[in-house]
């Protein structure tokens, strides 16, 4: 019998944070802040990727 999956708060929060980062970088790009937007996108979304890998 399969064991029910436990909710992982760290994974959920880091994923939600990445989605917020993506929205914010889109706002920055609309204001032509490309350098800041690119760096924030890379560093902000890598958190969730590192959590998932661990």
C-alpha cells in the first residue's frame, strides 16, 4: 500500500518564491532594467532548483 506524500514546506515556499521572482523580473524588463532583471532571475530561481536537487 502506498504511503501518502507529506507536504514539504521548503519545496512549496521556494517554488512560490521563484514564481514571484519571475513576475517581478518581468516588471523590471518592462521598465528596461535588463541587467538587474537577468541577474535577479538567475539567482532567484536557482534557489528552488537547488532545493529540489537536494
